[in-house]
C-alpha cells in the first residue's frame, strides 16, 4: 500500500489545470438554455445570426491592419490615449458589452487572472465598454479589475474598429427591458460592440485579432499571452502558428489574409491524396470548402509538437450546417466531423499540411438521410 499512498500523495500535490474561459462560457450557455423560454433563446440566436450576416467581419479591423488611435476617459476622468500606451509597449485591447452581461463578467475575471503574465511581457491591458463612466466604475469595483476600463460612449471607437452592430428589434426590446442598455449607455441607438480582442504591437500594427458575432465566445486570455510572447520573441511557436490559423481562418472572421502571414509561398496541402500547391490555390481551396458548410467552425481538441519543432499534429472537430458537403443535398442540417492534421513548420511558417477527415462516415449519414427523404 505504501507505493500507492505515495503515488496518490504526489498526484494530489500536482496543480489542477484551470478551466478554460470558453469552458466557463459554455457552462453559462447551458445554464441559460435550461432556464430560458424557448422563444427568448430563439430571438437571441436570431440576433447572433443577424450580426454574423451583417458584413461585420468584412468591416472589422483584422490582423495586419493598423489600429486606429483614440483617447477615452477612465472612471476617474483621466484621459487615456492608445498611442501613449503603445509608446511603452504592446497593448491588449478588448471590448465588453456591459456589466449586466454574465459572459462579459466571466471574460473580465479571466483577463484579470492573466494580468500578471500580460504585464510581465511588457504589455498594457485595456478594455472598452459603451456604458457610461459610473457603470464602468461599478464593474471595475465589483470585479476588482486592476486594468484600464474605458467608457466608449456612443461606440465611437468601436465604430472606428468596425466592431459595432445594431441589435435586432426583438433583442433591443429585451435589452431595454432587462439590462436597461439605453439607460446604462446613455443613448437610444440600440448598438453594442462585439466582444472583440486585439493584440497591438508598439508600432500600431494589429498582430492578433479575435472577432465573433456570438457573444458567448471570447478570446482565451492564454492565447492573448501566446500572441504577446510571439511578438516579444519574434519566434512564434508551431502551436501558436497553427492555432492562429485555426482560429482566424476556419472560425470568424474567416480571414484568408492570414494565409499570407502564416504560410510559406510554396505551401502545400495534401488532402484526399491530392496536392494543392501555393497560397493562392490554398485560398481557393478554403473558399470552396467554406461555401459547402454554413456557420463553419473548427475546434482544436489536441495539439502535439515534435521535439525538433519541425512537425506539429492536431486533432480537431469541425461543425456547421450542410450546404452540399461531399456532393450531398444542401439540406441545412447540422453536421460535424473530426480529423487529424500533420503540419510541417519551416522558418517560422507553416509549409505543408497533410489532412485526414472522417468524411466517409459523414457522407454515409448525409446520403442515408437523403435516401430516406429525397430532395425535390
């Protein structure tokens, strides 16, 4: 029994892995779904869909763009200027909708936990809200936030970054009645910002962007730290390269410009035994696939890097709605499939991708459904 006792003692002494922010957000989402009337949940989802379809991803600032300068006041009335902060080092810039938003409060708490790491990398953390200063101050005190919380009244700065949207009438009515957004924001615009996040280099270039119409999804603070680390060292890890690609290309904002930043000019993807060569051809391949899957998202489940750093392997899950995947009828049904990808890393860029998908199983399911329910 003694060896077993020692083993259990050692395991108990190991630090527990902190739950991810997205894990917390998903738990809150499930809690809401279990309690909310179906019509309210449907209205909120319709609001998310409307934002996603509004062209906001095209309008928003992305990786590689220059961050617009701004000056806003904090709760104490002190003016804070972005360019002055950048003169001291990188800036992590985020938005939250308001202190009434439980998802925002989880994100703010998670950012506060990572604040020491952000500061050790020489960066400043700033978050913007459309709420009036007194409400921003209340959120700061309740959350014991030790970073700058600035009031972007009227979403002036959010508009410059392209991350502001108008709520649907149904959602706006619910927000006015419940959260009192028109009172807390001091206007009648019924506008809110995305829960966006940027890492901005001292020179003003955006080097990492998180954009999603779904307010229940936010940037992982650990990924913001990874982006700051890559910026500081100038040597992004293979994991950082791959996750940045997954997050920005196969998820909102579906930014194909990242291919030019992350892939070598002679990049090759090998899929279904065929090679697609070159970045432009790869972009065409991605566009073609994305037309077949609506609201497509890709979640990395596991990632492994070889000891020499020249290979990185990921196991992933793709979800979305069927718009004709694998030659099947575009029935709009929910789909999901898994896959494995092996990547070659060369000179700090992704050079080759060998991908295997569980496409056959999904094809069988989709065609089996079509056979039972033929399309007109």
